[in-house]
């Protein structure tokens, strides 16, 4: 059963991607992961799909539990076809007030959890005859200086590097790795970074969700292995 795992599916870009991927109908089973079951239920209610949709209320900071989660999904479906690492966390602070705990939590959610999910999914993806796809959501904050956003910006830089490395490493298994770096996008995370911004004038989650859906479609085979900038010109 063609299976797509989507993290951060309870809101923002993750919700928009889930809705777009469901509408495209290329995956028979969609595993939506988020911390809030209520928000996941809201996402599911907006999806128009014939696919089977299962919700997993799960905190990605619980790194040790990720292998069991992926194994559970695999045993239910017999295949892991696609992984969308969209969940993110930020606590924007300048250097002198950034705590080790804040840095640790940011990296657990933005770097270590995607790493664990990729590693565990790849164990099963490499068995697929038709290959598989992994897409990681980074940020333009990871490729340009962002004073005051040290933990977030550096974690997203790590996502870009990890994606480019794994695109080469996993190619032998037919696994394509994509990385996108959205610019300003109207999400709850963005409101923490720029609380005074008018979000009606910037890129919307649905814009990014449509691009993600295109990248993980069966027909796309040219854009993996690079950091794709997604930005709305004002």
C-alpha cells in the first residue's frame, strides 16, 4: 500500500500539504502526525480523499519512540513510500538569552526527529521496487544571517545540509530526497518569529502545500538533491 507519512499535520504547512496530497490521490494511506489530536482531526475533516487516513498524536521530541512509530505504520501498510518532515519549533532569542534547553528542544524537533524518521523510514523504503521520496522543510532562515534567531536558523541550516548529503547517500536505493526552504509564510511559527507582521500580505501555507504535493508526485524526478527556495515576491 503506497504510504505517505506527514509530520506537523495539525496546522500550517503540514496541514496544507496533507490536504493537497490527499486530493492528488497518489497515496493509498496517509499517516498524519502531530502533537494535538484535535488539530489532526480538524485537518482530516478538511481532506477530500478516498485514501485511508490515520492520525497519530505524537510528540517528536520523544526520539526514542520514533522507531516503534515507524514500524507500526509499516506493519499496517507493508510499505513506506513517502516521508514529509514538516513539523518545526522555534524559540527566537538572541545569543545571550538563548538557553541550552531551548537550543536542545529546537534541535530535537527540527533536526534530530527528522533524522530519526529518515533513518527508520529508509530501512523500509530501500525494500521498495519503485523507490521512495523524502521531503524536508527547512527555511530561508537557514541560508541567510538571522540575528536573534540563532537556534532556529542554525537548525534549519542543518536540515539543508542533511538533505543534500542524504540525497547522495540514499540514491542507490532509489530514494529521492528533497529540501525546500520557504520564505515568509503565514503560520503560527512565523508569528513567533515576527509577531507584528501582517500575515495577509505574505505567502500562505496552501502555496507551499501545493509545491510539496508536486514534488512528491510520481512524475517529479528532476528536483531532488537541491535546496529549493519557495518565496513570494512582494
